[in-house]
């Protein structure tokens, strides 16, 4: 919540944490549609590096039908290849996925690298929102275990 403070167009939801496991994206999308109304466009954001894992998502065809599964490009990854899924999901779903690709600034920051740097005591101020960094420091998060 600290990273979106002051940005009224963003909200954080803990609905998946409150739902008994397993919690599926499709259930969350349906919940948001119920809360916001059927005319609301729901965009579920994924990184381009996660496209290959979509075949393992729970009821993926229904999810594609019920929301905009919006793919963000990431550094080091080619344009998402949705065509390989056409035999399974059909041409209409593939067309929808292809139209919902966002060309975002290709910022090469990984959470793994941020955690590594924090554990090593390195500077990450250019990688995190200042309020997030302050919270991490206050609560001594991601510190390297010391013997």
C-alpha cells in the first residue's frame, strides 16, 4: 500500500489472502466483477515472462473470457508468443490476448535482485519507492542471516 499511497486510481485488495486455499485468479476476477458491476473492465496484469505458465492456470479459458489478461513486456523476453496456444484456446481468445499487450517501459528490476542487494547491505534507493524502503528498514526485512 505504501507504493501506491497518494494515487487514488490504485487500490490494494487482500481478498485472495482472506479466501481459503486454493485461491484462483478466476475467483478473484469474478469477485471484482460482482463488486464493481458487469460493465467494469477488469485487467489482470501478468509479465511476458509468465505467458508460458498460463497453460497451468486454473480454468484459463474462462479467465481469458471474463477479463482482460493483460501482458506487460519485460526486459530480456521476446514479444509474447500466443499463437502456440491457439489449438487449445481458439483464435478469438488468442486475438484478445494479443490486443491486450502493454508496451511498458522496460525497467530491468527484479525482486530477486532487490532482495539480494538488501541482504548484502547495498543501496536500493533507486529501485524502490521511498516509503517502501523505509518500511523495509524499519522492520529489518530481507536482512542476511548472521551466525
